[in-house]
C-alpha cells in the first residue's frame, strides 16, 4: 500500500511517465455525433437558472441503460427536479421524462433536489434512482435521501420512498448500488451511501432488501484512519471506539461478487480512502488509505472537487479514479489517476491514465461487468482544460474520453467528445461555475461504452443552454499500446485541500 506524500514543497520521489513515442494529436470533437439525454426544467421559482442540467449518472443492465441528471440548478444549491432517460436497446433509442413527486414543482414536498444516482436490483427486477432532497426555508440543507422506483424497465417511475432523513442533520452526496451477485449471501440487497454534514461529514449507509420499498440505516462504525469493531470499545493509536464514523464525502459504493461492500470516498484530510463491509453493511473493517490526493486547484474558479469514481469487474477487482497532479511537473495540472484492489482491503500504487498535458478533472469511470483481469475493459470520460494555467475569461472546457482493453495497463489515445466551452456558459453556484460534480460511463458487456456528460453553448434569450448528452451509438473500447518508461524524478506536491470540504450539492 503506498504511503502518503507530503502536501507542501518538494515531495518524495514519485513516478514520472516518459513516453517513448510522441503523443498523437487529440481527435476533434466535430466528428462525434451526440444524442441529448436531458429534458427541460419544470416550472418553478424564478430563482433557479433556466436551461441548466448537471451531474448525470448512468447504469446498464441487460439491454437497458438508465440515465438521470439535475435540471434547473439554483445558485445556492440543488435543482428544480431530476430528469431521466431510458434506453431499452443499449443506447439505440431513448425515452425521456422527469421523476415525479420529488420537489414542489413536480408534486413533491421538498424545495429542491440534487445528486441523482442510478442502480438496478436484479433480484426484484426494479430500477432505482436515489436523490438528495433539499429544503430552502432557512438556508439550503440536505433534508432527506429519496429513492424513486421503476418496475417496467425504467419507462415510468413511482413517487419516491424515503431512504434516510436528516433528523436535524444536513445530508449530502447520496449514491446507490445493489448487490446483483447471484452467489452473494446478500443478493438483492441495495445500499445508499451518504454523508451528514452537520455530524462532521460522517459517512452513513442505508440498506433495503425488498426492492427499495423500505430502508434501514446500517451500522457504519469507523473513523477515517482507524479500525472499527461493532459492539466493542477499544483504545489506542489507529483504533476507533464504537460510535465514531468515517468522515468525508463522495462515497461511491460497489459490491463485489462475494457480497463485500466497498466504499471509496474523499476524506476530510484530503485522502482517497476506502471502507469495507463483508456482512451486508452491519459492521465495517478499518478504513484504508488509497492515496493522499496531490491537488492542483482547477483554474477559473470552476467547481471541481477530486471526488472518486469507482467500479468493479466480474472477478471483484475494484477500480477507483480521481484527479491528481502528482505526475505533472510542479503539480502544474491534474491528470486522471487510478488505483485498484483485488478485495477492497489493499490498494495498488497509483497508475496514470491521462498524459496529454493540460488539466483533467471530474472523471467518470466505466468497467465492463463481464470482464476481469488482464483483459478487463475500462472506459473513462472526463473534463479537461487544454491549458491548465488559464483564467475565468480564457479557460476553455472540453470533454475527453479514453479506454483500455488490458485492465488499465495502457490506454488509448484520447478523443475529444465536445468543446471548447466558455466558463460563462455554465451554471453559477456558490462554489463557482459548474458543469456538474459527476460525469458517468456505463459499459455494455462485450460492447460499447456509453458516457453521459453535461455540455454548454452560449446562453440565449435570458436562459442557459446546458444539456446532457451521450455519444450516439456509444464508444468503442480499444487497447492502449503506447510504450512507456517509468523513471523516478522529484516533483512538487499539490496544494493543501480545504478541511473540512464544503458541501457540494
């Protein structure tokens, strides 16, 4: 397991990848055909930003792909509603709509909603979209996690059920996953991971065993750097007493074929860490370090926290990707990097994914659920500045894509899917302009990768023109093959992360 590097000044010796062959030119986005996934915002308060969509997530099962994204962003957090798009034929055609019963503008009781994520419960044949419900009566707070259900392949959706309530807290960054392993002792159990800002960013987990109809909170009991043992109370360095909680945000749960639940997250200390439960979320092992994030602050005031993107393959190998500047001289820009774990308990050294210069951030990692090992098929979409040292006026945002057919050992030449975009075209927020906190990639077994991302054009008629797209027909997954030589060279560590991180709704 790699040791954390220093945060200030010149760090230790880290791996710098030097290419033996010149980089190919980045393919132009002009030839990439796009299909719109989003739909317009519902009628609502004058304070939401018309024409804005953000933060898509997707999931693929059988021949169906479901996507969900926010519509009608507010400056101080949340959105007017959640839109969905469903393809019954692996991306050939799409049906679109807006989830009912979430916000007051859609027949619900909450003022706003945010952070949609998608899962499929194979045992019960139900699609789920989890979202974060926000109140705006006395400041914007995360009041509850809601789960919308569809029993007809994602074509129609019921009013949501309550998954978790704040109870005086302030929730953020919910994410849903289901155990679809037919040999797992917890087959058919679904989990929602979220953090409670008011409780010091405590990471919490709820679970359901009836297709998302009812939910109960599990016994998460671990600190960001300690060891948890449910029902016991121990002391000493590196050991947590019962009742403490992991602290951070952006937990992305995945379930291994044996039923183990693994949750990579961004800790309050600016580290990518991972939790693991092997008994259906009832108790938790120690939180383990994946890596200390070496952070280059994204230019132009763009909202872009180094939240992890996690996936799992057929053998149970867990992959986690995030933005990190350790491979660029003086941490002058972020790349997308990745670490892997066979069990979720120990993690590999950091692998560099992007190496074409500029600044890369907000990754959306996809893994073929039918592949594994040296032939595992991986796909990655992300946002990028071609020039890292830009300003709010000069930064140009693009969307990139790369893939690997050998488990991440090497990656294909990057393709530009869309851009360039000016920052002024993006929704504004209290934390800067935002394209969204997430981008998403889902892979059809043995087939193409389907990405979902938000892109913008110049505002017109007093409204933004931010829409959610996928690449028509999907994108192929091809191997890398550019030979690399790894040598050791001193580079500077990144900037110190804010502590604790601000809520990002």
